[in-house]
């Protein structure tokens, strides 16, 4: 076959793969000729063949461009939402696959995003952050770009320490390791205090990220049932500690995901003291802490720590800048190990996001933003409660979180959350089925609803549709 | 003790910890009062006490500020370079500690940075990248900030695919997973194809990151000695594959770190075929690929892959944007596993860095920049070779890399690289001692010199000082 046909086929493949997108300029004939070692006339022939096939078009004095005719709707996600198959209830769950599916589904804008893990992105100060990055990077000299390795940008660590200070906690910036979101912080902390085969106490239900990390890293989970309002009961923990010898405990004592539970301060203190007495390190996921609806930020477990036994993890992903992937670990006496693992596994967090957030935090914008965000989330919670009370059939129970943006809801007897998930999806509504948050099918009678992501109008639409499905099934 | 003294002491601690820096504004009296539940007069008394202590100063109608008097030199790194202790040769090496120390030392600007792992940051188009981020983020709508999860920003993946295409390789953007630098890509790939206890074939000497990952994740390394010019010999690999049953092979066939070795294309092909025949996945670290001095980019092992057996990893950290932490994995048939592990461990790469690089790549700047960068690095290599020939004592052997920016150098007999490292550091010169790149002391007669980071003048100064130490010891 002639060389130019081969080359045209190759470009065609790039267009079909969407590596070259509609209206994008093709590489110049001369450039291709130089780099691929093809003659100019061969490349030109290839481009003309593609033109004949209707895939590209020539623009005078400008070059060749991918034809716009198949222009995709730019609002469509690049990857299709996984096709859903009806799944009979009772079949063992591939939790990993299901989580992936739920995450993928949140990318579709046609869906009411009550299954999402993030709040409404329109609630974030993205334009201001963009200017902060621009300004912040202006003050970064060249050397900083190779020096700002972990533990991370010094100005950002100072700003984080000052924020803890304002909430009455002393934090030395050198205790902070900046990470790629709280998820990386939690993963590093888990690796710092446990080894493969070790057992880890977790809440039940729990953040699925904890289950995934424990599984992927070869640790074993022991689930402690929690109260959906008051979280983990210290007495229950005490009984478990008398039986098991866990290597670590991983908890989310403030606005727990998925329940929204808040462990009261006295119970937090009791948990911290129990774990210290048993020498079991506590990994504290505090990612939702800034999203409190009350007058003050609830104290994290960390404030009761006297022995450096708590590995506290925070994040800006839920409260300021989702997508920037900036979180942090304050790993107490394990700081050097966490820092070393961070350096070994991802070296450092991304510089533009770090300096941008550091710049943003220097002003008073963050507190103003948080005040508005908390108020919005509280109102949406109240709105959701009204909607559920109005539309859902009897027998539904739900939590009333004091912070964060997720509600944990128990379905009427006999209804499978997994089946409901698929039915809801078919009706354009995303929800998170309860089985994501446990090791087995225990929570197939629960769902987690994100009320912070959908607009109030979408939330109403979603709840009405869900209610329709539920009512049909309850009859 | 009076409340205001307690509070003043607390602020003092923040100032001494540098959480509050010179000239920074203290939180407003009213804000502190509200959040800490202290009366306005208590906070005011505390601030006045700090003023009396000389730590803060009041500015009329503006508030209280940390005193500038102890203003630190802003060019100083925040963390002191670890104090070095003379270490007798022959003591077992704490490689992890030593790597950490060498990394820390590169942050000191007083040191000639020949021990660094990065090229000269002044060689990068940081101002253009900053504008690209600003422009790129302008086109990001709110939803994208929560949708652009892994595999990563679609425009960036397309740009990467197009660059491979220009070098004659077909890549589907959907095969690409954007990561937090090549280091994360390599770590995810290792986890995707091996389990704890498995053996992994690596080069000897090798990139220390490979040793660290293998150790941290509970795998075992088998070192294959390589030629410092032609890299791994396929015949040696063949003999090893007849003996061992490794779960994976981790190589850097192009401009290997630390030797700079380039495996010839035919040998790459032989290696790929051997590994495919033995069903051993190949993790290919191709982070230095763009830094070739010849007419064309050397083909990676990946081009010889017929079975999806190669997990290829690339990066912008060495060639465009150190500190942005943007790399990628093209994991062949393991793509879904790598994607899943990425989602589970760090969720996604940072959005501003992704859209910034995607915007930057749309123009022709990158190729212009790379042409200049390659030429600079090639010249610095030639400069280093001249300097070594002129100043170093006889008996020194060294490589002449065809790309990248590191030289591997064998010291005259009887000289310990570890001891030299400490002596050089005392003389203001950073080098990477050979022991970092192996499991034992084998390479204590080698050093790695980074000729791409120091300016030509600093390089000369560094080599003359090193030569002085070496000559003294050889006598």
C-alpha cells in the first residue's frame, strides 16, 4: 500500500479516537515530514485523501483542520456512562465496580447528582482562585519549582496552621504534610501505622475509600456499627479493643460519610483516651469539618490527643477547591514516616494549586465564602427533609446532619437500594446505594443522598422521581 | 494565670514557629473574640503584651502585624539542611535516610546542585505556563472541577496522544491515565501487576525510587547489572528469566537514571519479546525521553509491544514543569486496574496544572522550548566532560549520555563515594553517592553528577572543589 494511505489511515484513527478533535489544526505538513521522515508530498497526499474522505478540511494559508461536522456536544462527558444492567438483588456485589460506576455516573450532567461525593461546584469561588493562582505563581521564583517538595509549600502550611489556631488548636506548620487531597493523606497514614495482614477498626457504615484502601493494601477491616446521629459509641469501641488487637482505627468523627453523624465532644475524648491506652493509632478523617451549621467548628478528636497518637487528615476539596486536589496530614508522632512515604510515592503536591490556595487564604474571602456555603448547605438540608417528608412513603427513616451535605436514609422494608439505584438511574436520578459503605449487603436497605450538589430545583425533581419509584414498589 | 497572657503565649508560639511570618497581619481582634469566645478586651490586652515583647506592632487604623525586625531572608529555605555527621565508610547505609538527606540538600541554594534530581529550573517556561493556567482555567466551567476525575483532563490526554503520534506511535487518549508525576504512575503500575512478596527485576544501578517502592510495598527486588552505556543486555535478561519467575520487570531503557544509558532499539525489541514470551509485564520509565540530543526521540520499548504487556510511564517534570507534578501512565492491558488504583489512592491529578499544560501544548512553544533545552543540556554535558578531564585525577571513568542530564562516574580506587559526599557537602557541593542506586554498598565507588541543574559557572566551581578533595585523597 502507498505510504500516504498508511499515513492517512493513522490520522483517521486519531480523529476517530478523538485524539484530534473537531476544528483542531492538524500538525503542519513540514513538521510531520521532518519528524516522521516522510516526504512533504506524501504528507500532503495523505491530508488530501483525508479531505476527500470528509474528515479534514483545508483552510487557505492556515493549514488542515479536522472537520467540524461531527462536532460533539462539548457538554457531553468524554467517556460514556457505563451501561447499566438490571441486577437481581442478592447477587454478591462487586463493590469496586459499583463505586466506579457511581463515580462515573456523577460525570453525566443529565443526571440529578444525588449520588455525587462533592457539593455543587457552582458554590465555589473558582474565579477568585484562578486569580490567586496567577498572583501566587508570580511570586514563585524558578528555584522554588524544584524546591517546594514535600512537606509542601511553606506559606500554605502556615495558613493552615493559622486556621487551626483560630479554632483554638495549636499546630506547628512543620507537623503538616500537604497531600493530593485528603484521600492521599489517609492512604499514607494507613501505610505509616499498619502492615499487610494487620487489622483496622472502621465505622459501619463507612466511607468506601477506607474499605478500598484497606483491601488494596492487604489490610483487614473490622467494622464497628455506629449510631447514624452520634457516631461511634466509646463503650462499643472499648468492648472491641478488649477482643481484637487492631493495628489502627480509621474514623470520621465529624459529619461522617455516609451518615452525617457527629460524635459528641465528650465521646471523642473518651475514644481518644481509649485508643491511647491501647496504643492504637487513630486515623482521623476530618475532611468535612469546615462545613458545620452551628456557631463553631466541632473540635476534632485531635484536640484531645496528648501522645501524638492521632493522624489527622484535612482537605480543601469539599469546602473550597474540588479538583485542585489539596489536602493535608498532621500525623502526630508519625510525621516523618508519612513525609517519607509521600516523597516516595508522589513526591509533592502540585505547585500551582498550592500557591493559589495559599494566596487565597491570605485574605478574608475564605471565611466569607464558608459562611455562605454553610448557609446554602443547611438550607438545602432543610429543603431535602421537607421533600422527603412530603413525597416519600411511610417507613422511610433519615438523618438530619449538623454539617456536611449527605443524608443517610433507610428505605421501607423489602426495598433493595441496589435495585433502586438502577431504577433511579434509568429515571435520570443518581443516588449512592448503601452497599458501597459496607463489606457485605448489610446496608442494601439504605441510600446516601447528596443534597449539596443538585440545585434546589433538581433536588425536588429527583426526590419526586425517587418517591414515584418507591411508592410503586411499596404498593 | 490571666487569660490574656495565655493567649499572648499562644500567638508567640505561632510567631516562633513561623506560622505567622514577619509583617503578616494578626487575625482581627473582633474575629478572634468571636471564634475563641474571648472578650474583646482580653484579645486586645494579649496583643498589647506581644507589642511590649517586641513581637508585634500596631498600625493605626489597620490592626496588629508581626514585627519585621527578625525578617528572615526570603531566599533561605524554610527547613534547615540536615546537619551532616562524618560517617565512617563500611557502616551499613540507611538508604532511605540518605536519599532524604540528598533531596533536602538540593533545597539549599548555597550548594552547587550536582546531587539534584531536576534540571536547572531557569530553563523552564514558567511565565508562559502561568499564563496558560490562567487561560486554561477560564474555560473550565464549574462542573468540570468535580467531573475531571481520573483518567484526567481530556484535552491534556489528547495533546499527549498527539505528541506520541508525531513520534510515530499510535496512542488512544483513553489508554492514558494522568498521574501526580511519573513517580505515581510507576507506583500504580507496580501495584497493578504485582502482589506483596512478588519479585521484581530491576536494573543495577537503578533509580532509587524503584527500590523505595518495591521495599515499601513489600515486593522483593532482583538486580540485573547493566552496562552504563547500552543498558540492560537482553542475553543477561534471558538467563535471569530462565532462573527466576519474576512478577514484573521495571526498567528505564532510555537515558537511564543514574547512568544515562540508552538501550539500542534492537535490544529494546529483544527485551520486549523476551518478557512477552515469559508473560512478565514491563514497567517502562520513560521520564527522560524528551531530553534526547540526537535528531529524533529514541523509540521507547512500548513501540515493540504487541500484547499490551508494557506499562509505559511519562512525565512533564523533567522537560517542562517541575513542581506541577503531571505525569501519565499508558498501562496497556492493565489500564482499568491502574485507573481504579489511581481513583482509590489519590482520586485525580490537580486541575490547574492539567489545564495549564494542556493549554500550553496547543501552541508550538513546547517544541521550541525543548529544542533550546536539549541544546543547553548537551552543551553542559560537553562542558562537564571537559572539566572532568581537566581537573579530576587519573583513574576516573565516566559516561557520555546521549540525553537527560546525569553522568555516572567511577571514582579512583579506594575512594568511598559516601565519604566524598559528606566532604563535598562541607565544601558546598552536592553530589549523589552511588549507594543510593543499589541494594547494598556495590556502588560506593560511583557518584551521579547532575550537569543540568548548576549553571555552567557553578558546575566549574563544583568540579574544581570536588577535584581538590579527590586529589588530596588519591595522594
